């Protein structure tokens, strides 16, 4: 019994966490339910029902499969479904008409052959990256509709009527789905991509700003979450790419115009991840910080602290200017400060007496600085990409 | 005109590349076409047609949406569709029966309310990570079938008949899809995951084996592709996780039993990616190799070369033993060699006269060694995980 109780508590916790992670999910669930209830009304309102008949079922189906979390994804699926149905319907009718020329005995063979060829080609096209990215669902629907219409084996007049009815219900369902998705508290993929890119930069910036203090164990921050937050950036590629794909379908919204340069966000994402890879390497040196000869470490404490805090500030400024969609004007000074710090470090190092230190123990310290210098280079690249976006 | 010609050549190249990247894709396209042609035969063979009627359309639809590239994905979708249709059908009939109790006027309101609640809950459940991973498609089909059956508004007897017919055609279509996917040149997700994990380790191993020669510019290898191959490992997380999810559904095949520890592959994948992150940092130092004082570099050439080649060999042995599914027995010696090389390096460094070198110019060299040492630690973790898998 306690086992069941624990399982229920477990599930309740999972549900709570899912809702808390992104409260818009709860709203989305209501939106889906609302859209479906709306479309299912056609079954109850007499005039609608007579217009559509049992094909109204297709409207419900379309809403359900088309309705996605973001507006972009819904538009992508809706448009794909609409166009693919239209194209496949037309080709299906043509195939039916063409096969009729061969007489009733040969007709099934001709149809089977045509279906085989069309399905084979469309299935293969789903593997081509550029097709997969934008038209994967459309190709699936093409296969579906073409097979159904070509195979149905009705007389052509009835077939056209059927194709027309199915197409109009799909348009009806798709339009309802898109309208609800876009008008009731919309979740824009483009906005999410924008926020994600900014958030990722902020995560890296927080790590870098706090790194110096952590490394010298002089930080009195209790909340150490900033040390692990950057890890999610490492695996953000798939999310960013799918958001950018969906954003491509979206109309202008909020601060973003139609055809906002979403590709530039992917570029910034690549550089941000590159920076995150270096931070991952840097993170490893936090564990070795106690074993190191403190004397050498202390002698370079000032430039090291300055480097990490200034590069963090530069990145934070870049994130802020991206958030506000303005030209990043203040980050350049912080990058300049970083470069001064690198020079300071070099001078300190050259002036100091190497013989006093245990060289083996200095290896991790020097590696840390070297990675910090690489990170500064990375941030410069990010800065250029952000500038390009703001133009 | 030349523009059109170029576009066609472009598309042809893309198609060729897609086919060459994985020739099984061409086969898959034929498999899909074959499965659909097979199911569409029910329309032409009289006895089948009488048994199914127009619901045969649902069989074609099921094959099309269920048929995926790997057996695991097909099984996942097929099982999800089957169970979800059954459950939603039963609940839909129950909802219809329940709402009948309220009389014809209130019935539509009760049904709308039930649909709203059920769809809302199921939509939200799709966000819960553990549900999303395995039952996402099932939840979608649940929403679909429940809405359709509850809303259809037929009399209960006819509804049961309809649900029964739909369910049996879905089983027929799903079974055909699964059978073709499993029997005609199957593509197993588990096998792909196994191969991918091994390949990723091999890519890292090739980089490490070649790194020493590249770094000291003494390699006479013409093919430099091994220097960039590791980059695909950095972003392999999503692919690995989806393959592991699909592999969970698969029955035993080839060398893999049912319930093979696929989770362990994900663990090895995490460590491999960690290693790849360090290699990404290491790769950056290849560009700085010419600016560095050659004297210091030469003094540590031997241990450095040894470290990188031995750690590469260790990883290659691990990959090989994983490929053959045997206990990794020879990799331990290579890891031991690495550790000897680290000690040699430390001794060389302590014995050498630091005053002769420009300390600033040695920074990247020392950082390189430090990262190599980190990589050796990573490979040790991978080795433990591979040993665990082989037990």
C-alpha cells in the first residue's frame, strides 16, 4: 500500500514539475481542448453538419494532429497538410483517370504500380535534409492522401466530390487550429528562440563572472547553481534548430518582423556552444584548485580574476543588448579590459622568479589561464555575430 | 536556363549524397512502398474488401503513419497506436453511454465537457518527460480516437460496431507495417546505437592517435579528415537518446538479447561526449603550434607524443572490444603507459632549466599537456563504463 502511495506522490511531483517548468504548458492543454471542442460543435449544429457530413471527422482529426505547442510548428504542420492534401488529391484523381484508360482488368495493376512509385519517391525525399527540415510532414500527408485517393477505386465524379469534401474539411480544421494557436495566448517559436539564445549567453556570463571568486575560494555566494547552469547550453543544438525551423513559418509578432534573420541566431548559438565547450574544460579545473601551490596562484590572482569577471561582464552586456535588440555598445570596453588583463598577466609572469615554484603544480593554473584566454577569443566572435544581427 | 540547369544538378547531388550517406534509405523507401501496396490489395481482393469495407482506408493510413525507419520506432508507433485506440475506443463508448443517461438535450453538453477534460489531461501528459519519451504518439492517438468516437453521436450499438471495425483494421495495418519493417532487411535501432557508440569512440581515438604527429608537424598523413571527424560526437546526444528509446521497444536481434542494457550505452555516450569536449579544447591548440618556442616543445616531445598516441590506442581498444562485445582486456596496459608518460613529463619538466624559456610562450604548450591529462582521466571513466557493460 505504501508502495502505491509513493508511486502516486512520485507522479504528482512529476506533474507539478512539468507545470512549473513552463506554466504555458497548462494553458496549451486548455487551448488544445478548446480547439477540439470548437470543431466538434460542427457535429451538433445542424447547418454545419449538413454541409460536411461524416467528413467533419476529418476536421477534428486535422485540428488534433496540426495543433502543436508553438505557432510556428502549428503553421508548419497546417500549411504542409493543406498543400500536400491538395497536391496529392489532384495527382490521385489524375492517376485514377489515367488508369481508367487501360480498362477494368489492368486498372488495379496500373494503380498499384503508380502508388508504389509515388510512395517510394516521397519516402526517399523525406531523408533529404532540406526536405526533412521543412516538408517532412507534408511528404507524409502526400503519401497518405495519394494512396487513399488512388486506391479508393470509386468512379471519378464521386472521387472528385470526395477529394473536394476532404480538402475543405481539412482547411476548416487547419484554419481553426492555426487561429486558436495564434490568437489565444500564442507561444511563438521565434520569441522562444530569442529568449533561449539570450538565456544561454546569460548562463555562460554568470559562470564566468563567478568563476574567479570560486577559483580562489573567496566567493561568499551561497547559491552555487550558476556553476552548473551552463551545462544545458552544451546540448542546446537540437532545440535551437527546431525552433529556428518553426520560426521560419511564423508571421511577424511583437518585436520581430516577418523574415527576421533567424539563421543569425543559429550562428550565435554555434559560437555560444563553442564557448560552453571551453567552459566545460574550465569547470574541470575548479576541482584541482586546492592541490595547487598557492604562492604562484596568488601572484596572478589579480589578472586572472579580472579576466574572468570582465569577459563575464562583456557577455552579459551582449546578452542584454540582444534582449533589448539594440547595438551592443558597452561590451567592447569590457573586451578591451580583458586584453589589458592578459597583458598584465604576461608581464607578471615574465617578471616573476620561476625557480621558486614547483613547475608541475603550476600546470593546471597555467592551463586555466590559457583556457580563459581562449574564452575571451570566443566572446569576441560572439560579439561580432551579435553586432551583425543588430544591423 | 543555366540557372535551372544548376538547380537540377544541385538537387541531383543532394539526392545522391542522401543515398550514399546511408544506402539503407533507398531500401527503406521500397519497403514503405511495398507495405502500402500490400495493404492496398485488400481493396482489390473481394473477400477482404467485404470483411472491412471502407474502413480498409484505416489500414492504409495506419501503415503509412506507423512505418518508420527503424524497427524500434515502428514497434513504438504501432504498439502505441494499437493500445491507445483500444483504450480510447473503450472510454469513448463509455462516455457515449454515460452521456445518454442525461437525455438528448443535455447530452451534447456532457460530451463536450468530457472531451474537453480528457483532451486537456492527455495534452498535458504529453509534456511529462517520461510519458513524452515513450508514449507521446499513443497520447496523440488517444486524443484523436476518443474525440472522434465520443463526438460521432451514433447510437451505441452502431458505435461499438464502428469501434470494433476501426480497431481491427488498425491492428491489420499495424501488423503489416511491423511485419514488413521487421522481416524485410530490418534496420534495428539497437544495432544502430551500438554502431554509433563504437564509431564515436573510434573517431575520438583517431584524433588522439594522430594529434601528436600533427602537433609536432611530423605527420606525413595526407588525409586530415580525422582532425574534424570528432566534431559530430559533440552533438550526438539527441540521436543517441532517440535510438535508445526505440531500442527499448525492440525484441532480441543478432547479438543483442531482449532488454539489452541500452541505458549503459547512454552512460558511455555521456562520457564520450565529455571526452569530445576536451578534444574540442585541444583542437584549438593545433592552430597555435607554430607560434610556440620550439625548444621547450621539443624537450617534452617524447612524453607528449606518447600520451596522445597511447590514450588513442586505449580508446581504440575499448571501441574494438565493444564492437566484438568482449571484456576490454588490452586497454588497461595502454592506460598504464599513459600514466608512465605523465610521470616522464613531470620528471623532464622538473629537471629542465626554466630560465631558458620564454614563459609566456610556453603557456599554450602547458595547457595542451594539461588537457591531454584530463583526456586520459576521461578515457579511464569510459573504460570503467565499457567494463560494466561487458559484464
